[in-house]
C-alpha cells in the first residue's frame, strides 16, 4: 500500500497561457503533491464544503481574481480552521 499524497487546493482562476500558473502546477507536482485549481467564484457560497477535500490551500500567484470575496473567504477558512496556507 502506498503513502497517500497530500492534496492542495490552489485558489485562483487558472489561465493556461499564464506562465506563473503553469509553473505553480509544475512546482507542486515536483513536490509530490496532488493539486487542483479552485475558481474563486466557487468559493463565494459554501467555502467550507468546497475546500474540505484539501489538506492545504495555496493562494495562486499572478491572478486578478474573478472574485476577491472568494479568495478572501478561502484565506479566512484556512486561518480559522488551522489549515496550512501559502499565499504568494
């Protein structure tokens, strides 16, 4: 049986042509982490339910966020629940 890999929710609005977004995926992959982008608009509702599957939260670099409220909700969620958080 293998070791479970940590799951990281990348909060931001992924843009394939944005090199910083591509580099973020590469960096987390090299670290052996499973990552998934979470659109900021998806966090305007039930932030806790949307972020529950993740062991940590990364606030994506190089984003004008579609929803600043969603990005701030993710940060608040992580801080209030002791979820590891990286902001760039």
